């Protein structure tokens, strides 16, 4: 199932949780346990590196209670349009 979300709200209102919780739930509910060698299961795009780092920190806190592996990476590029 594909779902697209566009959300705006004030800081600290839970926007990251609105996509992170369902994503983690979906990955944990898979029949097959996820392995590091399986490849990429999710890509989260945010407009700034700072927001990417904040989102990564929130997601890491969420998965701390899980016994699953979590690998997060922040990649950024500056584009001139």
C-alpha cells in the first residue's frame, strides 16, 4: 500500500511520529525478520539536514524498545535551482 503525506504544523506537535510509528509498525509486522543484507526498506525525505538529524534521533528513540536492528543514515546534497 502506498501512502503520501504532506503535513505542516508547529514544532513539537508530533509530525515525525505521524509517519515514523506506522513505518516501524509495518516493518515489525513482516512475516520474515528483516536482515541487514536485505537492502533498503524505507526512505524518508525531509527538506533540511537539521530536520533529517532530528527525525533520525526520534526514530532511534522509538526503536530502542525493539529487539530489531536499526540502521539510520543521513545523506544531504545542496542543489541550486
